[in-house]
């Protein structure tokens, strides 16, 4: 298989996990999709934590990865 997989795994605030995968023809299209997902989920009240990655569909190598963490800080974390 040729192309680039955009893989999204996210959890809601109850801990339920969901996944999606999309195959894109070019790396640029995969990056556009990755950043569209990330931009839409920053601060979203239905997404507690999310990982979005781009994989080379030919050999499985990870080419990009980013995380969204909308969870409130733990009580023992220091906020500046």
C-alpha cells in the first residue's frame, strides 16, 4: 500500500477511547489532515486527550506525531 496514514486516537473525559485512520495520497495532504484534526480539538470539551500521527503506509515508519491534552492539571502540578 502506498500513501500516508493519518491515525487519530482520542479519549473523552469518561475514559472512552475512539480511533480513526485515513489514507492520504501525499505527505502534504496527510499533514493538512493532521493539523485540521489538531486545530479542531484544542480546547474541545469532548476530547480529553488525543494523539495524531502520520505513518508511511509502505513501511510503517512514523513521520509526525502530536498530542492534545485538554485535561485539567493535577492538583500537585505547578502552574506558572
